[in-house]
């Protein structure tokens, strides 16, 4: 499934059911975005080999904290709502990752 956000191909894969076992895997979806020319991340910490942030849920100051998934936030890794402008411009539907304390 390709979207303007992915810049190339985004592959959506749902694990196949095991024969003889009909058990729903609620909420389990793997999405793999492959960057094309320019990559998915337009400008955040490009000097780093890999952008990785670790947050301990017990140390969150709010009961619900939104984290950026669109790579356009001015407060990365926190969401600042930049995805709204991105979605309107591209027709994408990306939103934040919400982490509950």
C-alpha cells in the first residue's frame, strides 16, 4: 500500500492464521515503510545514524502523552499536531502514538 507519506512503498502485512486454529489476533498489524529518495524523515536529527528515543512510562508527567509518528513535529519526539497540515496536504491519515501512564 503506497501513500504520499511513504515516498515509496509501504507494505502492510497481517500474520496469516495457522491452519486448524481460528483465533483472531486483535490489534496485531505490522507496517513496514521503505524510504524512497529523500527518506521518510525530512529533517529530524539527520546527523544521527538512527533516531531512537526511550521513555519510561512511569516517568511521564501526563496521564496521556502523544508521540510523533509523522516526523514533522517541531517538538519531536512529542507530537505538536504537525500531522494535521501534512495530512491535509498529502491525503495521508497519520496521527500520534498515544502512551498512557
